[in-house]
C-alpha cells in the first residue's frame, strides 16, 4: 500500500472540498433553473 504523506493528504482534502463545493453549486443552479427561487439568472 502507498503510505500517504502530508502532501497527498492535503491534496485529497482539497479535492474533496472542491467536489463538495461543485455539487452545492450545481444543486443551487438547478433550483434556480427549475424556478424554486423566483429570480432570474
């Protein structure tokens, strides 16, 4: 097995945060498009 050093762990956390942020962005964007929030883009 690969022993994760500090650099790899930091990169993994950064990637996870980026993916979660992107998912939240897509979720909000979808709600705006569907018209849950009555506001134009």
